[in-house]
């Protein structure tokens, strides 16, 4: 009788282990898909945010340089001094305009990427739903395959 109980216990363990392995495979698939569809794009967007902030700081510094150059022209004592300083203003304005365009393009690209992130969040939700649905189906399947319990009488 104890041999029969051991055999039934072994059969139950094999069935449960197979089900748990399938759930583990489903979980692995979910993690892989979540990384591809959400985590990786999010990390790429976050990395670009640092570059955008750097460009913004550069733009701010160039604006301050431009303001300083304009103030020097306003404070010039002679027309000749004013004319000499206007070259610096023109150069500062040119650098500021170039940096402004670079920063504007980066911000526009970020806006597009932010819109795409909504799609990535939706993809993440779908991946999670698929996983929990599969896990539930596997758990129900394991319950149905349950081996009857042996009695010790």
C-alpha cells in the first residue's frame, strides 16, 4: 500500500513540476518581451534626455554670452568701439541661433518619442495580460490533471 502511495505522490510531483516549468517558461517569455517592448525603448529615451539637458545648458550659456556682448555694445564709449564690438554680437548671435536649432530639433524628436512611449506602455500591458492569462490556464490545467489522493486506511 505504501508503494502505491509513493507512486501516486511521484506522479503528482511530476505533473506539478511539468506545470511549474511551463509557467516558468511563460514568465521568461514575458520578461523577455517586456524588456524588448518597454524597458529597452524607455532606457534609450532616458539616455537621450541627458544629451537634451546638455544642449539646453549650452544654449543658456550662449544666450548669456549674447546678452553680455549686446551690453558691451550699449556701453561702448565711441562709435569705433561700438563697431568693433558689433562683430562679437554677430558671432554670438550666430552661435546662439545654431545651438537653438540643435536644441529645438532634439526637443521635437523627444516629443515624438514620448508619443511612442504610450504605445510601449500599451505593449507592456499586453505582455503582462498574455502572461497572466497563460499562467492561469496552466494552473487550471494542472488542477484538472490532479492525481486522486490515496487514503492511508
